[in-house]
């Protein structure tokens, strides 16, 4: 018997028939990870790391050992995030208050700030397992290793791209999508796996379907001490800023906080239990952390209404390289927030739906 060869036209036909082709093909990390990974070594400087991140528009760089005569391959050591870098440099770098010690900080080797033995996955790891690791550990990237060698990286941006591709499939299936009735997620758990993609699209239609409704907000008169306290207690990365009328006027992220903390000369402490404690560690007597945050918040905030298309929101997150979208009503009052983590939970639920349907 002659084996049937794969034909693109058959794949398109299956998609237009609403069959769950996408989730059958995109199951493992190897199906969605980034293969072209920028790396640095332990001897490279923080300044070099900043430069590579800026030029490539990335926020995480795996660190490897340099190849030697004894080691033909470069061994994976750990990872450095943009947060690590921001915490290690002075807020006065490149400004009027810059000092010699600020420039010296850029020359520090990455060996001082690298996170060793981070969470990793293999190319055969299931995507839902990878998302669970990222959500549970509140991380944005996972290095992909094969026999100890770095072969790729999976990031929250890659997860956003999955939804972008799902939306493209939905455009191909526009006719079927229009007649698909709106359904509750719980109703889909006993559904037909051949129609999982369309069924998921019928659930995740607007940001209201996935947003977090309980949002902790602060005011411009609050200081960094308060911001750090709120972030650590809630274990989240973004705090919307509102005025006396409860209208959104800005937002502050943990990266903004880290960029404005004083230069830390001491070696970073081991990871503590409290969220971001190792990065937020600062002398409570420092004046800068007690000043109002009105000068450092981002005021040009991208926000969306609750009826914004879910896929439009994902596209916004991906194209603008931001991690959250406040959801506001007509009076610009916050009624929710959508984060990349919320999107990852949505994809995790999608794979759970598929596994349930195929059981």
C-alpha cells in the first residue's frame, strides 16, 4: 500500500472543516520554540548584555561556558533576564547624576548575576507542561536543552504567537466560525476533539472572558516602598495608577521599579521565598524609594475595553512587546486587567480541553 503523502491542500481542507489539526501538530516544545538563540558567556559584561537585549528586542539571554579543548561544545550554565540587569545598574546611568561607579557597573561580568540551574525543558516536553512551569514559577522563558546542550528557548512571546496562528486558522474557517454558537468552557469538556479549535474560539472571544477582575491599584502619591509591598504580597508584576476619580493615569511594572532602585554593590542573595525579594532587596533608609512615584510611572498606557476581541488583545501584547493590558470602561475606570500570564492560562486550558476530549 502506498503511504499517503502530506499535502498542504489537505491540511487547509481539514482546517476549514473545523478539525483540530493545529493542536495535533503543535503539541511539543519543538513545535513552537525559538531555535535561533542569542547567548553570552560568564565573562561577558552587563553592558554587553544590555546591548544584545536592545538590538535583538529580547529580555532573556542564556549563558554558556566557552568551548575549550576539553569541551568541544559550550555547556549551558544559566540565564540572565532583563530584570537581573536592571537591578544591577544605577538609575542615574546615562543621566546628569551619573557617577564613575555607574559605568563600572556595566563592566561587571554576568557571572555575578546569572541564575544558575534554572527551570529547563526538552524539545519533547509537552507545551502544556512548559506553560505550567512558567505560570507556577512566574517566569517568562524556559531554556530548551538536549543532552545538556542548549538547542532553543521557549518564551511567553512564543505562546502569544500560538494564539496569533490560531486566529489565522479562524480566518480560514470564517464561515464555520460565524455559525459556531457561543459556549461556556465547561460545556466544551465533553465536546468533539475534531472541533476543539473552533470551540476554543467560541469561548475566548473578548478580553472579558479571560481578564482578572480584582485589580490592585495605587495612586501617584504612593512611593516605591508601597509598590514593592503590593507586588510582593500579590505576586504580580504590574500596578495600574489611578487618580482621585479612580481613572487610570499610568502604570508601573516591576522592571520600572528595578530600574529606579539604587545600585547594589553586594552580591545578589539566593532566591528567597517572598516574590522578587532577591531583586527588590534594598536598604529601607534609601531616600529614592520613599519619593512619590509620579515621576517614574508610564503615562501613555495602552488599555482596551471589555468587548475588545481576545485575539486583538493578544496581537497588541505581541506587537507592542508589553506584558499587560488594563481593561477600562467608557470613563477610563479600571474594571480588569489582562496579562501574558492570563493568556498562557488560556492556552493551558485549551490543551486541557483537547486532552479531555480525546480521552
